[in-house]
C-alpha cells in the first residue's frame, strides 16, 4: 500500500534533517540477519519520487531466523558494525512484536557478542541501548491510539473501486452481491466501505448479526 513509501521517505528525510546517518535495511528482519548489501546508507535522493508507488521500495520478508536468539544475535552484530543504534520499524503485529522482543533481548545479545569477541568494549558501551520507534503498517486500522494506520486509506480506495465495478453488474442483472473485505477482528474497513458504498447490510466482528438476520435482510431488500 502506498503509505509505506511515504513513511520511509519521511523517516529518511527527517533523519537527515536532524543530522543523522540513515540506513535502509532491505527485506526487513531477513535483511537485518543477512547483513551485507541488505544494509545500505540512504541519502536525500534515495527517496525521491516514491510516494506514488505501492508496496515498499526496501522490500519486506518473513524471517523465521529472527525468532531465534541466534538470528537476533546476527542482526544485532550487523547493526552495531554499521553504527546503527536506533530502529524505525514499519509493520503490523508480527513486525512490532519482533521489535519489542529484540529490544528486550538486546542487553543479553550484547553480552553474548562481547563474550564471543564479535564486538569490542567500546562498541558494547556505545550501543548499550537499542532505541526503537514503531510505525503501524496495517490495512485493518486496528491499533489503539492511531487515527488511521498506514495502508488503511489505500485499502478503502481499492474496496470502493471494486464496489463501483460490481454495482453496475448488480443493477443490470437485478442481483444482490456480497463483498467480503479484510480486517480480521476489526470491522473498520467493512463499516466505512458499507457507509460510503450505500450497502444495504453490513457484518462486522464487533457486532455479530442476530439469529434472524437472513429474514431481516430479505425483508429489507423487499422494501
């Protein structure tokens, strides 16, 4: 969704404005564990002309390795060797849960890296704390304290495009169409899409339908 690149751009340019060195970590936690060419320094022009593009220019990948301490040790070493002591994590429940685990495990990881000779005394002192900022990237809009999570607006636009296309067919053939949207346990997308598309009925997890909903729906459509 397009909001991801906007977030990446904002982070890079604000960081540069504040005098920080900013790095892309490509393919998320997988790139953090693999290191090498996956950790690339960003500059002002690195994020030019990207806000209109969907997805994310730095990529994203699931990483089983990061769930284990050995994987997190590799990630910690790669960050320290690149001089990175702060992370901005853009993602959903899995990404932010992983970030919190990484933060909690950081002191122990430093001890192990120092014991193994992977980092020296100065590096251990300099990077004794890992600072993390989490930005919620979820189309579900299911995070408390955030007016609209990154990706929600784009998802609503896609839903309305689909509804506009279906509506013409529905009227032409005098049929009732049922459209299922994403959202997991949060009914925000379904509710807002129903309001804006003039839907006759909506089902959301927060308010399960009454037992007689088929009769009520049929009666409504008869009117």
